[in-house]
């Protein structure tokens, strides 16, 4: 399985931010909210792309003879 480097780096940053937010929830509330917002946004974009349905091509017109 090939994972794109930016996705891996972003996941590492999210994991680090979540770890910091969990260790001191009151002090790092803003960081936790930013990470949660980023994760939800990324999920929403991927979810929307996965369910995008392309309109079928119209049938070619028949030539009148």
C-alpha cells in the first residue's frame, strides 16, 4: 500500500497535537479544537469525493439518412 508523504506527515502532526491535548486538556483546548476541526474537514472532503456521482454521457445522436 502506497501512502502519500503529505498524508503521512499530516497524520503525524495530528497525532502529536492530540497527544499534547490529552496530556493537559484545559491548557491545550485550542490545539485540540484545531486538530478536531482539521480531522472533521478532511473526513468531510474525502466523504464528499467518494460519493460524487458523475452524470452519464448522453447517447450519441443517430445520423439521419
